[in-house]
C-alpha cells in the first residue's frame, strides 16, 4: 500500500487493496455537529447524522464528542446518501443522553 500526503490542501490518498483484493478508494474526513437524543436504560438506540458525501456501501469510523456519561458508540454505517446511522449503547439502569458536539467521521470508499 502506498500513501501520499498533501497537507497543503488537506488531502490524504491511500492506494491499496483490502485483504480480499478490493481496491481502497477515496478517504474523506468530515466534521459534523451531532445532537443525540436520550437512550433508554440498558438499551441500544440507532440515530442518524447528516454527513455530506457519504454513500451506501462506504465504510465509516466515528469519533464522537465527549459523552460525559456511560454511553458509548457501537457501530456506524451509511444508511442512505449523506446519512450515517450511529448506534449508541447505554448499559446503565437509567436513561442517558450521549454528548452533543462536533463528531469526526472518516468515510472510506471501497
């Protein structure tokens, strides 16, 4: 795999393949303000965020804002064009709201 960095324009280009030989395409980093809603006690809630440029089939890595409580992010995936679904986990006995703020999304197009 080769790596090309051009920080003058904020671009990182990866050229390589996944372990099954699928080429790795563009990689995008997006910042988006996300305001999650409450997650019930001992449950998982899937909520959406608008992420410009995301398309079905893209891979997603999410770096959430600080939660300030026991909630955690589980999986994340592109559920529709420009929409990422985020799984929030609340393992506690009471309802909690994940932290709002600027989330970073890394979108990888295989």
